[in-house]
């Protein structure tokens, strides 16, 4: 996949503009606070319908404006296509090939992976951050998983409502509970399968770029204990067994004590949890290796190459790591968008950003 151009109106601090891109390297240069990150955000926002900086849609609209619009053209292995997002104060609409669509139809049309300094929270942040990240990435690689998540979320809300209202013994609860257990098994199985595949790529990418002597493992920490090669039916049996053990406590507490919404993902470098035992440089390298592995997973599952966004490469990595990253992308057929405060030794289309204006 390649983004051909983008058009944005009233986005953050950027002055309205249309930019055309190179199919390999696109470098955005300028001092801090000039709008370089906002350009990457505009690309990500148009491709995914979401910001990688905020969940509040009003924050992406230029100050003093009431609406924004973004539009981009891209090509995949089949044909040229386009995406557009329009945001007003209390509404958001999505367009695919100039036709208004639901988010379900918009999501996943253009695969974009971003690497920003805030990604360190994937190691240091709460489990919910890691769950959201991996659920999103699995959904990019598999449309079916996104549907599974939506269904599970609806069932979980009803189940919790029943428990909160003291209706844990009712026929209605039993119907939803059965669906909840089945849906939980499906999500666990998909997550576990993804983690197994990703962990192999993760270790290879980390060794290739940063430390050839160290092993990096991604581990799935489930509410039902260690999982290895269980089938979906075996996972369901374990969940049902766990449910019988917590059933009385759930009724007493009034909310769900089991389910994939309680799980976590752990990074182990040289056998130790990166959260507590890795240096800052190692943590950054772990996250970058993770993002590269996401590229490989999308190529494997979707037979498409995603677009890659790197924010603030100059200050985030030392010169050795930065050179390794650039050499990696020079060998790959991947479109890359990079922001930096200084020139890089790459053949790229350069954009200079000053007070929101791009030249």
C-alpha cells in the first residue's frame, strides 16, 4: 500500500494544504512544536478514523473552528482508492471511495502502523492499553476478529448489568452467560494464536536490529492461567471450569470476574519482564521491534504492505539505533513517513514544517 496524497482542512495547528508523497521515504523536518507530529496524525486519522494522540475528537479541530475534513488517495495491490473523515462538534462521518460508510466498512481499508514516543506506555502503562493495542492490531490483520470483539463487548455489558442488578440466577442471565463464555474462548484463541506467530517475528526483529544475543518473547497472560497449544474447545472448557469457581463471588460483587477483558500481554527480554528490568533504550527498542513485527504480520495475513509512521526519530533513538532502523527500511518495500529535527542520511522527499505550514 502507498499513500499518494493527503488534503486536510482545519486539522490541529496545520495550515490547510494538500501534500503529495513519495512511495518510499517522506521526511518532515522542523523545530519542535511546528506541526510535524500533526501531519503524521492527520495521515493516521484519515486512514483509521482515530487519533494516536487523543480520544477527544474536538481536540483535533483547529482552534476557533467547528469542523474539520481530511481526504487521502492511496493505492493497494488492486487499484487506487480514497478515504475521507469529516468531524463536526458532535459527529463524525467516514467516506470510502467518496461514499459515506459505517466505521465497520471504513476500518482496515488502509493499514497504517505508527511509532510515537508515547508508545512506551505499551510497556509501562496499564493492561488496558496493551489490550487495546493488540486488539486493534489483530483486527487490522483479521476482519473477523473485529466482529468478535464488538459482539463480546455487547454481551459483557448485558452480563455485568444482570450481575449488578442481582439477576445472576435468571434465565436471561444464563442465555447471555453461555454466549459470554463462548465468545471469551473465541477471543482468547485468536489472541493466543496471534501472539505465538508475532513472538517469533518479534525476537527475530529485535536480534536483527538491536541485540543479536538477546531473546525477546511476547507472553499472553490469561485469567485462566498459562495457555500453550489448546484448541478453542479446550479453552472454552477451562473458562467454564473457572466460571464455576467464581460464580458465587460474581453474584456477591455484582460484576464479571472472568473474561478476556482482564488479560494482559507481557514482554520478556532475556527472560525478565521489560517493565521492571530493561533500560529505557531497551524498552524503546522492544516497542520498535514490535511495530516492525506488526508489519510482517499484516503482510502475512493480508498480503498487503502497510504504511509506517515514525515520529521524532532524532531525539528518540541514539545514532546507532537510528542508523539500524534506516538501513532496515532501505531494504524493505515499505512507504515510510518520518519526522525529525535534523537531516537524515536517506534518499527522501523532504518537507519543511514551520508554524503549521508545510513547504
